[in-house]
C-alpha cells in the first residue's frame, strides 16, 4: 500500500515552489494572451 503521508503533509519547499509558479502563471498568462492583439501595428 502506498503511503499518503507526503500528500497529507506536503514538503514546505514544494508547496512554496508551486505557489511561486502559480503566481507567475497567473501574472504572465494575461500578458501572453493579450500581447498578440496589442502588438499589431
């Protein structure tokens, strides 16, 4: 049986990394989605 302890209490460093990536994606995604329309001459 696979232990689920690591899922119940994730590694703090892992959680922090995921949070940073999520923050960057939430910040960059609108910029990337909006750029093509705004870059047109």
